[in-house]
C-alpha cells in the first residue's frame, strides 16, 4: 500500500519541538518524526507513552534468576547429588554467582530481542527512508496525506510558519 | 535544557555542526584505507600468524609446549587471561557506569572503548580454552549431561562461575555495543554510494530510521543495559579474583581480592583506552572529538584506580604480617625479596609510582607523557598478575616441591599473538565501523557550543588549531525549550 506524506524538514531540535506542539495544537496528526539523535522532550511533545520495556526487563530477569536457581538445585541437589568439599548438596551461597550472571544474561538478551521485535529491527536488503538527511543533520516531521493530497498546501504553510526549512512530498510503499 | 558550569571546557571543539560530525566520522569508513592503516594491519597480521602457530603447537603437541611444571602449573596463561579481562573492564565502565552518572564526555570514547572490551574478552577467552589441552571438548564446561551418565557441572567451583561470568559479559557487551552501532550504521547507509556498501550497511543497520518511538525505546534499552552491566562488570572481575581467593594457596587466600582486582582491572583498562585513543585520534584526525580534556579526565580515573591498587598492595602486606600466619608472611616476603623480586619491583614501580605523576597538570595534559605512562601501567599490571600467580605458586607449603618458572617460546608466542589478534580486530573495527558514536556526540553538540560563556571559538581554535570550522556558524537557535526545568 502506498502512502503519501508531507515532510517538514527542520534544522534545529528546539524549533522542532515548538513546531510539534503548535502543529498538534492546530489539530494535525503527526505521523512520525525522524531525527539523527534522540531529542529530549519529544516524547511529551508527540504524546508518546513511556516505554514498558523496563517491566519486560524485570520479568526477563526474574525468569533468568528462577531458571538459574532451579537448574543448580535440580542438578546438584536432586539429579546427581555429590558431596563437594564437605558442603551440603544444595550450597546456596555458591549458587549466587551463576544465579546473578544468568539474571543479567536473560535480562539483556530478552530485552534486546523484545526491542528488535517491537521496533521492527532486523537485517534488511534495503531500507527506504523518508529523507536520507534524517540520519545526518536534519529533523524530519512526517504528516500523512490523503489520496488526493488536498491538504498539502495548507500543511506546507503550517510547517513553514513553524520554522521548517523545507517542505516536501513523499510517497512511501508499505514497509 | 542542560546547564553547564562556566568553567567546563567544551566537549567537542572546532565549532562542529551536526553535519560536520557525520562527515568527520564517516570519512574514515568511506575513504580508501590509508598507508598507515595498512602498515599497522600488516604488523598485526604478522603477530596473528604467530598466534596461530603457537595455537597449532599447543594443540598438536599439548600443554607440554608451555613452560609449566608440576609446582607452577598456572603461569602465563592465567596471567594473560586476567590481564586481558581486566583491560576489557574500562570499556564497560565508560559505556555503562559513566552513562548512569551522566558523564557526557564519555560520548566520544565509548564506542572504541566498548570495541576494546569485546576484543579483549575474545583474547582472554583463548587462554582457558587452550589450557584445556583439548579445546574441542570445551563444551564440557557447560552444564550438559556427561556422555557416560548424567553427571553435571560443579556449580561450587569458581572456575565454572568464570564460564558463566565471561560468557555473560561477552554477549552482553556485544549486544550493548551493537545496539549503539545501529543508528550510526543507518547514517553510513544513507550516505553510501556503492551497491555493496549500501547493501552491507542496510543489513547492519537493521532498518533503523530514527523515528521518535524507536529513539525513545532505544534510550530505555540503553539505560537498562547500563544498569545491568554496571553490577555485571564488577561481578566479572570479582569472580575472576575468586579463582584465586577461594583456594588455600598463601598469597591468594585473601578477602581483599575482589575489590582489589576490580580496581586493578579498571586501572589497566583505562591505560589501554588511553593508548588506543591517543593513536586513534591522530591517525583518524579526531582531535576535535577526543580532546586534551578527555585525556586528562581519563588520566584522573587512572590515577584514582591506581591509588586504590597501591593501597591494596600495602594492605595485603600489612594483613600478611598482622595475620601471624607463617606461610602468609613468607609468601609476601618471598614476593618482595625472593628470586622474583624484580617482577615485584616492576609491579610496584609501574603501578604505584607511575599513576601518582598524574597529579601534575602538565603530565595530565601532555600527550607524549600520557602515552608513555599508559604503556608503563599496562606492563605493570601484567607484572601484578604474574607476581600474584607465579610467586605464590612457586614456593608454597612444601619446600621439597619448590621450583622456578620460565616461559617457553610458545608461551611468549601466545601472549604476543593475542596482541596481534587484538590489534587486527581493532584495526578492522576502526576501518569499517564508525569509531565514535555519532548519534551520541550529536546530542552533546548543542550543549557544548550553545552555552555562550563556556565556548570561546578563538580560544578553542588557538588551543586545538587543527580544523577550522568550515561549515559556518554552529547550530545556534537559542535554547528556550525548558519544559522540564
């Protein structure tokens, strides 16, 4: 499916943040903003909710911890109990290092995989982008247009008034 | 809105704009390799060859190729292992701990430091694996059922903890580093001209577009990864130190080992970061990003951790005397005055006296002196591990078993060889990957150039008269967006 976008190109993050607030106040829905670096305050300006990744991270960590403790207790305590250095079979203090390491291991990898999955990050043969300068030095605000692009002149004016240095139109095939 | 003290030096000099940052850092990736890089790579490849030859001898003829004997049955292998793991720690400290402390200056060095971590851990892992004698059976260290029955791994052993610690450390560092690289790969991808570059950097960048939501998640992920990496880095060298501390060998069986090893690790790691950065900034013309201020700050960390190490040496000696344990006392007297006194003396000179020179501002800000100091510290930290390991083992409880250790040519070959492996990897990284985290440097750019009083272009140019600002005035819209202050 092909979508049309009006692209407002901004040179500065502070101008961009003001523009986002004004444009949203004018009742226009901002599709997305592409920036070369994380702009602080953009989440509030765009109304992006706080990510729930930390909660996921906590549960991944808990999984790792439980797995590590179960593994060590099952292997050395029940499946093949052995006396090592005269210590009890289930020598919990000695299980702490591995339990800690596996907690970190599960947290990190679980969260990284979740991040890649929900953000749609995976190796691709080619990556169509709105504007190649968005990874260099420009801030690109994309606003979705309808089939006829009838709002484009009005949006151009609105973006210009809010400090966009350029306004372009772009068609993107579904990706 | 960020507030900066007016006495702070700018973090990036030369009045760089956002585009300048992309241009300066992508230049190295896009340009043809220069002669100096090729020369360095060929030297590194030669030593990599030495490494492969030594590995071949070790694996084909066995551990007898090394200089070990039945008394000193752990020597250069474990020394090198601890040394390399320690070097890795500075990278994680810069990428994780300094991120949590919001030290913005880390931005221009974290990428290369983290790469150093990963390559150092690869080098470190070679030694325990080779010391197994039959490295193809290395999977025995994992808790898999024995082929003859259902005997599992021994979770009471610090050596097994090491397996978990090092593999977690390696994979977590790799993921952290790669997630940081994704936006920069996207920058290179969007600038790439040739089809091969376009294709490879598109694959590497995972389809990153820099959308607001993706950045928001990216920041959350970075913060949490930093949060889990911080205790991780402390745990790794703690566990490495427990390889020694949980034994009953005099000189090893001490509770001071974990903090002492962690401080030593960061100390040697910062020395290695300094060595690498001083070369990188000159070879790749990054003097505006890795400034004298960065070097001075790293020197300060080196001084602090070096002083902790110095205190630990003295404490160890004191406790040996105070413990009233004859064997413990002898172990330390033997270290300082026995047949290996020269290694103890080198360790003390390099690690205790050298970092104290950094108190002098002139030393801290001097490139040649810092370079020499960083090399001396690395030598000293190698000797520290040698002293701990060999001098404790060579004379323990049973005088009839006392022996001396001398390395074989294969021991030396393996050590020099891992240096070759390390530099080969680092040079390839420096050529094909962006050596500085562009996205992160861009976030601090405005912070640097926009706070009028802190930034004085004339002064900056006079001090670092390297590349004048070409692309006009810096991004200079007044900072008025202060919703959160």
